[in-house]
C-alpha cells in the first residue's frame, strides 16, 4: 500500500511540475498572428504619436494598448498601435498616408479576428451582421481607440441604443408606448454579432418573451402575463407561436397607438 501511495504522489508531483513548465513556457506568448508588412520594422507608439497625437493619447487608456508582441530573447518587438496596424517603419519613411504600408482593421476584420476568435465564429452563424460581406466593419460599431473598447461607439447611459440606431432607426425611434426591453438595450433580445435564430434573436420561440413576462404561480404552474394557472388567455395562446408572430404583440419595439404593443 505504501508503494502505491508513493507512486501516486510521485505521479501527482510530476503532473504538477509538467503543468508548471507548460504554464511558464507559454506565459510570454500570444495567441494571435500579428499583422505583417514585408520589410517593415517596429518603431514604437511614440513615433506614431508625432502625427496621430490625439489617437495615441486616447489609445493609451484602452486595453488594446497593453497588447505586446514578443521578440527574440523575451524582448518586446512591438506593442500598442503596431499590434493591430503592423510594424510602422515603412509607413513612417513614406511620410504617412492612408493605406501606405499599414494594415487598416477598418477595411479587413481579420486583423480583429486574430484576437477576437469567438466573434469570428459568431459571424459565421446563419444570421449575422453583413461584416463578412464587406457592407460594414468592426469599427462601424466599435471604436478601438476609445476609452472603453467594449462599449459601442458613442454609447452612453442616456442613449444606450445609439450605435444600433445608426442603421435601425425605425426600431429604435421613440414611441408613445415603448417596450422597456428596448429601453434597456437591443442586446436583451439580439445577439449582435450572429445567431442561429432569425433576426439574430437570442431565443427562437416564446421563451424570448417569457424570460421577462412569466412567473411561477403559488399553486404551481407558469403565469404568462396576467393569466392565472389553467386560464384560457396568454398561456393557452403560446402554442400558436411567439408572442410577436401569433397575431398579438406585433409592435414589439414599441407602439404609438396601443399600450399592449399589439399594433
């Protein structure tokens, strides 16, 4: 028994050492393929700031600015601007200029997808914003140089749907009777990068609405809207389809005429 226990502890210790070795070996690595520009070398973010001063100053406040591309012997080869735009020596030597020896993520989302691989997968789902089709880019909604890159461009607490309203004006315009879910944000109901459901909905059926408009009754059973369990109202109509496709609450984003959002 003692020999078995010793072998077990030895094996456990070996696994721990192996895990530590793998962890230490990968701690300085990156999970991305940095943009490459043939013949160009890294010059550093301060050189970029000589022409792009405001962008560089704002960019230093973002998480993107902390990306580092390791070089030889644990040396940092590039960071900041060049981690997304590629090494900038040729661009600098050419005196700058749009598209001159520089990668523009606004033209090609692959530069963003090198890190945001989960978003790349979502854009490959059946229903997605037309990014791959070239009708928009990541910077249509996100400002990679802004103070908070996770927030949509121009978003603030008072106007949470501003970024969606740039294209979806009818859905986000004010209504006499508004839907509170819209007031809280389009992402309550839509996966904005892509979904398996039509209209990029987070749920394909009435469960989308029941996440907010259902509760458990005291005798048990689901109460939908104001229905009592076993009633003949809302609960019995769920089988007809979703709340917004069964001929009931068609004005899902808001109505100017009916407070039940029926039309």
